[in-house]
C-alpha cells in the first residue's frame, strides 16, 4: 500500500479531484460524451476508494442489462485496482450478481432495483446506479445530475451493512450522505 507521502497515494485522489472538476465544468459541445466520461471516472474512483471484507485476487465489475457505458467500462479490464486485477462482465444475469464485487445499474435498469436489493441483501457487492434516488431507495451510491453538474449520493448504512468501507475522503465529496 502506498505511503501517505508517496506519489502513488496522491494519484487516485488527483483522478477523483479531476473528475469532480470536470463535473463542475458544465456542458460542452460533446455533452453526452463528456457526461459519460465523467460518470465512468466517478465509478472507477468509487471502486478504487472501496475496501471489501474478503478481497479476492480478481475484482469483478458487473453491469446489468445493456449499458450505454459498457464500452468505457470494458477499457478498465485487466487494470490493477488496490492490488487486484479488474475483470469486467456485461449483462450479468441476476443469478450471478452475488459473485460480483461491483454491480452497476443504468437508467434503463430502474425496474430491477427492488430485485437487486432482494437478491444481494447484505452481500459485499458495491452497488452503483445512474439513478438519482437510488441511495434513498436502499442502494449504495447514486449518480445524479444537478443542473449542469454530476453529483453522487452515498447510503452509508447500506455500505456498512454489506461490510464494505468507503474512503472518508470520498464520503466527504458526496452530495448527500444517508446514515
């Protein structure tokens, strides 16, 4: 693990800060692409700043259904995250969700939110959704657009029930933190 004063420790925080600054920048000519890139950067940093109770060698990142961000998420396959190799699987069926370390839901997955909560229960799977009320409805991290800015909310109680630990720095950056 990088030491507090090492450059390796600072890089993830710089990436998260850069993603936050991009989110604050507002719309551009390529707004949809920019918004997708910012969402992917946020999600990747959420993964980097999460600790799992019984970490395996491979960190399995899953998406439910056909995702508009699948291609971007796929680019992370094989990267090292906190000493673990990231594997990315798309359109994972509900029967396999409990084997995922991270499950990402898009706006089109709003209809499966209740199923996710029921199937995963308190399994140590970080759930992230591009649904503004997801954290208020029992999910762990919700992405939402506020004006021209991308924000995220954290349901800390759900995270803790699953035995996961989020970086305190990340929690401080959240728009809303539900206890």
